[in-house]
């Protein structure tokens, strides 16, 4: 069954081959049963130019005819596209043959479609056939002089080659989070629990982590017993059945990124709680140009006190970008953190001021800056009631057992960023424990035990 594509060597693919040579220096026909019709590299600087704009990635094209406004592709084809798209742009080309010498072209960059339809991916990979429709799936006509098509090719070249500043370029470093982009789209529900303990992460080369995760997702062993055990701990924490929270948060992230791209004001979600923070840590690590969101929010600190929880979220997300292994990200993250005013502890009078200041201290520590290490512990010592209130609001201290388990996880299974805060968390634990004991003795009230 041809699933709606032109067979190899027919007029449709012949037209596509000739059409794409206007944009690429090299066009290759793929084997008959391959899910890709044409592969191209050497993107030209402009249409028919002899100069090369980018030679850093290979484009893949699937050619479809105009017999129907909808098309159907096998699940195996869709999964091949999904596995390729992070580093190799995938396009669906739709051809209307007006005459033997005149064609009209519509195009769909698969990555753009994935961002707008990420909630469909888990169900799509369970089906035999995947359906696209030219009128509802954002196909766009190439333009009078193919200007829209060429702009999309350039944008995809920057994204797939990881060019700095490309909105949807991925970081492709797996020190803290082991998923590649295809796994991210498939298993977004896993995101909140995926920051790896340092002692697990250091066992495995970064480049091998997505491959090992893939084995686990297929029900196999990764080949590393400790990695397997960590994975089972992650799976045990997933909401069953999923309630859609993670994908809802990702849609909010997409909206914020689109507003940033278009020069509009951005908003981050609230309230400032652990489940939300854990999602967004993975989002910003996957797509590092999101650092622009964090800069814009932090810059409103002294102008918009009504954005208190957004500022907290921005501050808590920056350390992961700082320690991601990219010098430019580290420098920019530290620059943004340094925009937060350093308010003297002696002048703190209210909970909101304390919350921002104490989170700023912790974020600097997580990012590897120990300049205010003593201040971080001193803030908890001076204001233990504010710190306990902060932990309760964040979702860490709904019960005494939950509070102590969270402290124990920070000190016994630290992530890479937690390594920089071990003395802080050890000191904070002792201060909060004593504060709760004194409060219980004085009032005979305590946190719920469980």
C-alpha cells in the first residue's frame, strides 16, 4: 500500500527532485521502502544561489500528491520521522500539478507540527495509521517566489544544527535529564521526576543516556543495574492515570516562548510549587533559548511585585542552565541572577521579601557561586518561621514525614546542582527540626505526621 505518496520514479517525485535542487546543492533519492522520499544537504544562501547558507544538517522530505486533502502514513513512518527530527529537519511536501510545467507546493515542517500537537503523540504511536489534513494541520503554500518555503528551510536549519539563539534548538546535553527530544514528546508525563541523582548520572556517558532510556522504555534492561533501579523509582512517582498536568504546563511554556519570539510580554505560570517547578526545569533544559523568558521576568523584579511567584520560578530555573556545560549559558544565567537586588538580611520584615532572597541565595549556590553560602543558612536561622512557611507553600512540608524525606533526598541522593548545596540543606534541616520541636513543646501543635 502506498499510503498516498508518489511511487519512486513517478512524475511527482521527479518534480520534487527538480524543485528542491533550487534550494539545495545535493538531492538524494532514498530506497523504495524508506519512509523518506528525498534527502538533501547544502542549503543554498538563496534560491538558485551558488553560495551555501548551511551544510550542518541533512533535510528529509516526504512527497505527497494532491489526490486528497488528507494523507495517511504508517505509524512506523511517523516514528522514523519523530526519531530524526531533532537533528535532521523533516518536511512533508504537498504537490498540486497544475500542468506538466507548473506545480504548486504546500509544505509542513514536522517539528512545528509537533510543537502544536504534542498532546497527540502518545496516542499516535499506538495507532497503525497517522492522519494529516492539509487544511487543519498548518500546511502553508510556498509563496509566489517560494519565499515562505525558503524562510522555513532556514529556520529549520538553525534549529536542527543547534544554532545559538534558535528558538527551538535543543541543548543535547544529558548530564541532568536523560531524554532526547523524541522521547520528550512521547513521554512528557515522566518529566517531573527525571532530574538524575549525581551518583547515577556519573556512571554513564551523557551520549549513552537516551539509548539506555530507550531500552527501558521498551521493557528491557539498560545494562546498568543502578540506572534501572533509578528508572523504577521514577515510574513509581508518575500519576496513574496521567491527569494532563505536564502537557498543560508544556502548552503554557509554548505560549510563553511564542510571546518571547514575537516581542510580546511573557508570563510564567503560578503558583510557585514543586510539581510545576519540576516540569519547567526540564523544559528550559531541553530548549535553552528559554533563558530569554527568565531574563524578561527577573528584570521586572522591582517594578511588578504582583509577579512575585513568576520571579521565584525564574530564579529557581536559572541554575540548571548555568551548570548545563555551555559557557555562554553559564555566563548569561549568572548575569541574570546578579540582577536580583541583594537585600540585607537585617532589613527583611515580610515573608515575600524573605522568600525571594532565600531562593536567590539557594540558586546562586546551585549554580556554583558560594559567595553567599553563609547568608543562605543565616536566613533560615533568623527566620525559621518564614522558611517553614516557604517549604509548606512549595509542597515540601505537607507532613513531617514528607518534609524529612525531602531533606533526606537532598543530602543522600543529591543531583548535580544539589552537590553545591549539601552544607546548606544539612544546616537548614537542623534549624527547622529544632524550630518544630520548640513549637510543638510550646503550643502542642505540629505538622501532620504523614
